[in-house]
């Protein structure tokens, strides 16, 4: 809690660059999903939530994804 995460936005053709990295992906109704990108298929992404024991989440046809590039933590 309280951390800032800086991200780089990726278009669908660049999603492969984010495999095995933490990503932010848009979902319906203005919501977002943040997790580790573990798989990519033509029309869907597979993400694991960051908490232990989380179930895999599938996101269909996202228009973009943002890969985490920097973590800022206040002292």
C-alpha cells in the first residue's frame, strides 16, 4: 500500500514483450486487472494475480496493456 507503479503502454502487437512481467490490463466498466502475464493467445491474455494462491484470470481482446517499469516507494 502506498507504492507508485510507473508503466509503459503497449499495443496488442507488442504484448509478447511483457511475458512474465507485471502488467495492468483494462476490463469492462472502467475496471483494471494487475498481475503477472503468463500467457498470450491471439485474442486473450492469461494473468496471475500477485497474491499467493490466486487463480489465473483471462482477459479477452484488450486494446492495450501497460507493463510496470518502475516502482516508487516513499520512505
